[in-house]
């Protein structure tokens, strides 16, 4: 066990200091920072801090009934004008950014006139002025009803089989599982790509004979896999921190981001699938690395195998159209595609619990067999210097007592 | 108790019988030579000994027991297929390998300093392994073999890639290890090194033990089977001579089993194209023994096949 940790620690240290790892790990936070900066600059450029004026010909607005903004300095300043002429003079004089004109029959028609010079008021201005009008329209209602009316409708769809909730406001909560799927998968594929590299490195560096006289081949590959798992988790943690910090910073500027909720159930299920899926891909890479004499050949074979792992991405249109299509169901249960398929399905539909359970059991069983086989192939392959293991040799290795 | 006891080992790879019926033992404080021509089965024997391969038949006992994790820590192995992590620094690689053998980082680092000084590698400790010359890498590999102070040292061609100064240093280190009571198994083709260092040897050919014993006893046994001749002419095709090579202006000849030196003398004297100026029985070298045993066996096998 001691040796396993030593190998894990060594491999972790060896990889986190690589330039490639640092670049790929910092790319997401940097990308996020750039995206948020652009978003904030864009939003800020659209927002005018000038007051908004109104002309109330219907006589229902009270200038003193204004919504309370959480940040008073960001609150909209609203001015009342007795007539359109005065208001237009203020608009043309640059004192206000827009004028809302409520005609005498407004309460019947609900038609409003809007005047502005170049740019229409931003969404935030619309929202705040809308709140002001709602507060005035409901001024005569009891407090509890008034609050409910001002808040407006909020529809939540609950799936009775899984208890998952879908909110019409939270498109971001549909997007998040998709984004997370790609980040999860990217980190997994990177780490397992490293796995192939460390295995073939071991062969090319000819260190295997020294290693297997110090520890068992199972300890060696488990240590390597564990070290690289830590690499993947480090990468994911950095991504997660970047996303959370990014959302926190950007939320005040972008309405949709304020509605984002942490998809805990998604994260829980993905964590359950992540570890066996990672071990399965790592085991496949170990077996490929062990059987192939050179890194390049290993990468070619691994490239083909990656296509199988990435199949759900290619079938994304089908997944959107019909998440319960037999092919999608098949991919849910197929060990190499289960992780990504479930992750992607989560964003567009609910997945019955029995499907999650069965998929997980198949994945864990396959992974167990694959890890066992990979250890044998690795050991045998490592000692075949410069020669690939053919199918016959592979079968012989697996049958060996 | 023997440090190593190998009993009737056999191993087949597909159609090839790599090792068949190999037995020997090695005691603490002994340098044991594992010899044989290329492809004789030496490396396979070592790999079985170290549990890299499982034998089809036979058993291996190390320090009186089977090879387990604790026993592995008592072994230092310099394999024929040399290798270190090329993209890592020399010191971190050596410390890593030593910690896998049970040392803690601090002890490994402390010991490493002395070894690097001794091998004149201290100034290169932070360099990547790939930046070191072949000789330096070989020295680093020897350090990796010895850093954890093993009780059994298995070294395959320890002098390859070393200059005479470092060869002398490695010989000196092996002698120190022997005096410290370590059991050493050395496989090499450099017979003069075997003669200088080994107490006993085993010679393997085609997977079988063909010769075993103390170096001095073997040389004594084969004395009289080697001639030194000085004279004119080509002495390469004389009946009863396994090999004739020019050495120091004369001819050094290894006689076949059962060949009487007198009959060789008569055969040469009868030849008009040859002239003898000096004819004497030479002190046999392990090189000669090696050639005589291996070539005689080859001839024997050829005769059987025919």
C-alpha cells in the first residue's frame, strides 16, 4: 500500500508541473475571465445610468411608490413629467434616457408609448420600470396578494418518477449539465490520455524491470491511475472554482445567471459514475499501452477507442430529439458510453432510476474485469521489448494462472 | 542458509525452451558469475529469480523463503535493459526508486549525496536523465541498484558503457559489497572481470547448466587445454583446435576435449607451411574455458543432430 501511494504521489507531481497540464488547466479559468470581462463590458456599455421619465395621462402612478433595489446605487431613478413636451425637452437635453407615456385609456388598453433618442432602454431598465408600474397598479390590493402579483408566475415542472424539477426560468440549469459533461469528460480523457503516455513511457524508458522488482504490477498501475485521477480531480476542482467564481461575478450583470442553481443531484450521480468510468478508460489505456511497443502506435489505437467513448457526442442530435431512443438507451447501458450518455441525457430529460442503477452495475462489473485484464496485459506487454502483443499472446496472458 | 537457491528451473516461451533444468546457489559474501553465450537463458533465469517470470518447473528460494514484498526490498537489480525516467531529474528519480525499496525520503537523500560524490555525478544531480551521457546514466543506474543497501545484488553487464576509471571504481564497489556480506550475482561477457571478481560461476548454454564450480578449480581442471605458439604461418586450421587467435605476436589456441597437445605439435610439425619457434602449454583463462565448453557442446549437439 505504501508503494502505491509513493507511485501515485510521484505521478501526480510529475504531471502537474508539466506545461501542457498547466495550460489546459488554466485555460478554463482564463477563458472564463475573458468571457466574463467581455460580458460585463458589453452589459455596462448597454446600460445607461440616466433616469427614466414618464408622463402619466391615466393618473394612476405615484412617484413615491418605487421598488426597493438591493443595491440602492444601482436602482433606477424615475422622474415624473406633467406633459410630453416637458419630457421631450428633458430627453433631448440629455437629462433622461427614455420617456414612457401612459395615455388616458391605459388601464383599458394597457398600451404605452416609449420615446428614446438612439438606444432603447436596457433589460435592467425595463425590469425596474416594470416593477414600478406593477407596484402602482397593485397599490390598492392587500399586501400578501400584492407581493404575489408583483413576483409574477413561476412554473416548476416536477417529474414524478425521479422528483427532478424543471423551472421555465432556468435554461441555465439545463445548460449546466451539458457544460459540466464536457468538462468532466475533457478532464477524464486528458487524464487517461496521460495514462497511456505513462504506460508507454515506462516501456520506452525500460524502467519496468526495476519497477516490478520493487512492487507488484497491480500496485504500479493502481498507483499511476490514482495519481492521474488526482490530476483529473485537480483539474476539475480548478474548473469548478472558476465556474462558481465566474457565476458569482457575472450574476449581477446577467439576469439568467442569477437563476442558476447548483445541480446537486446531477453532481451526485456523475460522481458515482465518474470513478468507475475513469477506472475503465484508464484500464483500457493501460492495456493498449502495455500491448503496443511504442507511444505513437498506442496513441493511434487509443484514438480509435476514444471514438467509442465519444459516441454520445456524435449522436447529440438524436439525443436532443428523443432521449429515450433505443440507441440512446443502448449507450446508457454500454460501459464505455454510459458516463457521457447519462450526463447529456440529464440536461434534456429525466432518467428512470432503474436505468441509472443497471447502467452503474454494468459499468462497475466491466471495469472490474478490465482492470484485472489490464494488469496482466501491462505486465506481459512491458516485458515484450519492441514487439506488440498479438491476439494469441493476449489470450494466453489472460488465461495464465 | 543460502542467499539464493535455484532448483531445476525450466521455462518455455512458445516453441522456445529458454531454460531447462537450471540449478545453483549463492551464499552471502560471495560474487557469483552467471555466464553463458547470447541467448543461453541467463536473463530468463535472472527474471525468474526475481519473479518477473513464473517458471514452468522448479523453485526459487531467496534468503530461505519465497519472494515477497519484504524480500524485494532486500534486492538490488541492475537489469540488462537499462532505464530511468528520462524526463525527470537524476536526484528525484533515484530518490523515488529508493523510496519504493523502503527508504524514507530523508535517508535516501542523505545516502544519495555520498554516492553522487563517489561517482562524480554531484554536479549533475538536478539535470534530467536524458541530458546525461550514456556512461553517466550507467553510473546512475548502479547507484539505483545500491542506494537502498540491498543484501542481494543482481547485476547484468555492470561494466558496459564505463571507461576504465569507472570500471575500476565499480569493481572496487562490488568488492566492498562482497566484504560487507552481500550476495552478488553478476552476469557478464567480460571474462577477465569474472576471473578478477567471482568466487564461483555457473555457465549456462542453450538453457542448461554446462559448467559450475569455483573459478580456480575450473581453471585448474581446464589447464593443459590451451597452447601458446609462436612461429610463421596460419595456425587457424589445425585438427583438434577449437579456436586459434593471435595474441601478443603469438597464437593462443583452445584445444578440443580429449585432444592431446602432443598430437597438435606433431600435426603442426608435419606441415611444411608452418614453422614453430615456441610451443608451450598456457595458463588457461576463463575465456578459453568458455569457448571450449560452449563450442564443444555446440559440436556435440551438431553431431547428435546429424
